[in-house]
C-alpha cells in the first residue's frame, strides 16, 4: 500500500497508520529502525530534542527554555518516544530536588549518524540544484 502526499513523497503503510491514529508507535514492542526513523524524521520536535541533547542541554527544564513553542507536554511525549526507541537514556539523581538528565545511548549515537547522513545528502542536493540554475 503506497499513497502520495501533496509534495509527492510516498507514504509507507506504517506512516499512514500513524497519521490515522490507528497505531501508536509506542505500542509496537520492537519497532524496526525504519519505523523509528519515520517517527523521528516526521516529527520536528523529536529532531529538536535530539539536537538539544547533542548540545549538552540534558535537563527537561533547560530544554523547554531553550526552544520557543516547546511545551512540557510535547517535550515529555518526545522524550518518552526516544526512550522507548532506545535512542536516549534517562539518568535520575537522588537529590533534593530530584534531578533528571537525558543522554544519547550507544544506539542513539549510531541513529544520529543516520540523521546526519540524511542532512548531508539534503545539503548536497540543494547545492547541486543551485549549480544547475
């Protein structure tokens, strides 16, 4: 099953079910890397959260303040999704008040390398398009 959206990009079976809210990616016990990639790349906030963690903005409060428009609810949903995928890990410190920090896992570092490759490919395409004009 393949449908096309307005910009011509093909949608996979999983992305169609996710868009129709027929399946929640967090309900999939062991999502494939492809499913994870669709879920993360299709969500600007997930990419933003990963970028913040890469820049050592590890605490939820700092993440909220670092990006305008990022609410606590959306941040917590994205953190929960990235935890479920194994991209990030949560470290809880037994302090008063409690402190929580998030870090990329070993898998998360490899996953981010794929995202970086996509960014490089996009930059190359845009560069080639400018040369053609």
